[in-house]
C-alpha cells in the first residue's frame, strides 16, 4: 500500500476527543431522532386514523364511500358492525372497519375551494 494512505488511515483521535462531542451526544442524537419520527410519521398518521374513525362512526344513509377493497358505493343501511352499500350492480354488506373514507369525484373536491375564493 502507498505510504500516504497508511499514514491517513493509521491516524487516531487525540486524547479527549470523543467523536461527536462527549458522553451526552448519543442520548441527544437519539432524542432528536425520536422527535423527528414523532412529528414526521406518527403524529400525522394518528391524526388521519382519528379522522377516518370519526367518519366511520358518523356514517349515514346516502353517504358515498370507498372501501379498502376498491369498491365505491352509496350507504343504504348502517348496522352495528357493517354497512350495506349500493354499488350499482347490486348491494353488498361491508364491515365498517374496511370503509376507507368518503368518496369524492375529482371535480367535487375543487368546487368548495372555488366557492370560498369567490367570497
């Protein structure tokens, strides 16, 4: 091997230089990582889950919904653990926990924003 590489890779840190700044740097880094994961991943996911649960508990006849299986339909009847959906070709019974949320067409989502912009 070449002498400059041996000299470069053979160097050691001076005494007292503990890497990133001492014994408190590792817990501080772990705390910072936990904070980032909480605010970037867990908190938004928790908010979304609460929103979906709220929608599921307040479903009523006439709501247009989508299921996790990809079906889109209109609620005909709400039962304790299931809902009866009219999907056009017939009616199906789906467990509430598999209702993903309210179905809106592409144009429907933009219309309220346009109405508010005109005010």
